[in-house]
């Protein structure tokens, strides 16, 4: 985007983004995740299986995911989140977790989320 110091131009750009965000929240499905360990570990846990069945990102119908990390919120398209997780399948980041370690998921570095 070309730099422009005109406030009216900046306002139009901001309003365009506000409209896009409004459309996400008014019509699209958003799955909200709160990862209390992410700020400490530097990873989020993206579940894809539980008790031998598809779950989490593998079965969700959400178009968007919103990760709450402390006081910040990070939106990502579900398709983009899946793509970022795929490269970690069958690596040391493909781990068990959740209640009684009955789930499988990807430890996705927060930097990959952003």
C-alpha cells in the first residue's frame, strides 16, 4: 500500500478494514480459543483428534479461529490455520494433550499463528 499522510485517506482505509471485520463477526462462524499457556510456552495447542476420532480443527465448521492470548486476540482463517499446522504432522510438535492425554494436536509456535 502506498504511503499517504492524508487523514481522510487513512480514515477510508480504516473504515474498509472495520467493515471487513464486521462482516466476519456478523455472518461468518468464529471459534474462540483461550490458550492460557501460550504466553509462557510460545506455542498454542491445535487439537485435531480426540479418543480416536476427528475433533478440533479436523471437525470444526468454523470459518475463522480467534485465539485469545492474554489480553490480545488473533484472528486467522481456519483454512490458513490448517495449512500452518500440516507441516508439523508426524514431527515432534505432533503431540498428545488435553484431558488425560486423550487428544492429539499440533504445538504450533505462536509466531506461526501471527
